[in-house]
C-alpha cells in the first residue's frame, strides 16, 4: 500500500494595532510589515474565529525501499518527516483542489492590497 508524508496547515491570523510615524502612508505600510522595524508585541492577538480551514501544503509518496520502518505519528521517526518532504528530492504530488488552500477572490481580504 502506498505511503505518504504530508504537510498540513491550520493558518490562524494574528493581529495587532500599532502606531507608526512615517512621512507617507506607503512608508508607514513598509514599516508595519517589517518585523525588525516594528516587532510584534505581547499585545498581539491570535484570531481563532477567523482561522482558515486545514489544508494540505505538500505531499510526497515514499518509495517502497525508502524508510521501510517509518511509522505513524506516535513513533520517534516524526523528526525525519520534514527531511523526507523537503530534502530527499522526492517529487511533490499535485494536491487535489478540495484539499488545497482555497483562493480568496479578494473581497474578504483585510489590510493593504
């Protein structure tokens, strides 16, 4: 039976209201997205109410002879999974649309577009 290593994501927005002094709106926006110029504070809030659905970011099929003893999540082999996904040169599989990130049409986007 085929075996796969899959990266799934549950993206949760984080927001913070900041005060930025700058000569123009464009420069204020540049500063606001620069984590070094305007570091995130302890007042930043995670917004679970507006989290995206769980999606699949990447998947590879493990060739039969490679890692024949790799086991499920309870096993100590979990630390090997990122290297299987990104470092072994395995071809990423096409993620079916129903599991991939749903593209926004832009109408529900917040912030600077």
